[in-house]
């Protein structure tokens, strides 16, 4: 196991531990008993991160655990600002205040990722349409967009992690590397497809 793989394993273990303690409005969710899907999703996301960003995020998780904070609970709480505004008003006082500069960094990262996601829609339409809608304007009580999910998660990161992640993503964007393509490419291989092209082609075929 190389250094990056070790970091990702440590991160996913801590995230899973926190995920087990997330208390939803309707009680425990079925996804909290599905380690395989959780692991595939989280490991896939980490593939597009640099080692410094991963190291910083692991430190965020360890610090949060030592402070009795649950970053995954906070993520879902932040998401409610878009998906369930009335409930958000009742819990927002429980969320830690954001450090100066956090919001600006989050919006820069969100802007890059949404651009990548739009490219993915155009390149792999059959595959991408099976996932979350892209934009927060598409949120409903039962469906959460990628934008809202991403923003909620980013708001739980430290300023150091956000700065490193933004630097990492900006380098990829400048080099015309799509970080979302890296994530989805890793993910679909865990489900048996050889490539994104194969997955997009097969998912576009009519059911037999």
C-alpha cells in the first residue's frame, strides 16, 4: 500500500465511523448499513485529490473526532440550507461558525467542479443521467443535487484543506484534466466496467 492509498484508507475508516453516528430526521438510513457503496464512493472521490490535501483532510477528521464533532452530521446539516430550509433554521445554531475566507474558497471549488460535471453530461450522457442532478436549483425534499452535496461537504473542511484542494483542482483545470472524470472512471471500474466509454454505451442500450 502506497502513501496515498494509506491516507485514503484512514480517511474512509474515520468517515464510516462518523457516518454510523449520523442521526437523520427519519431515523437511521439504509445507506448507513451499506459499507461497500459508501467505500466505493468515498475512495473514488479521493482519487482526484493530491496527497497534501488528503493529509490535511485526515487531520481535519482526527481533530473533529478529538473535539467530539461529527463532520458528516455537519455536512448533512449544511445541505439542509438548500434542501430543507425550515429544518435548517432550527439546527443552524448547532453548526460551528465558518472561518473568514471559507465561503470564497468553497465557491471557487464548486465553480470548477460544476464545470467538470457539465462536461461529463455532454461526454457521457447515459452514465451521468443515472446520478444526482447537478444544480442546487434542482433540489427537492427527496433529491439532493451534486452542487448542494458538494457545498455541504466542503463547508466542513478546514481552511487549510480547502486551500490545498482548490490549488489541486485549479492545477487540473489549467491542465485540462477533468477531476470528475477521474472519480467516475475509478468508480465504474469497481462495478465491472472497463472504461467510461463502455459504461456509457451499455447504459444507453434499451432493456432486454
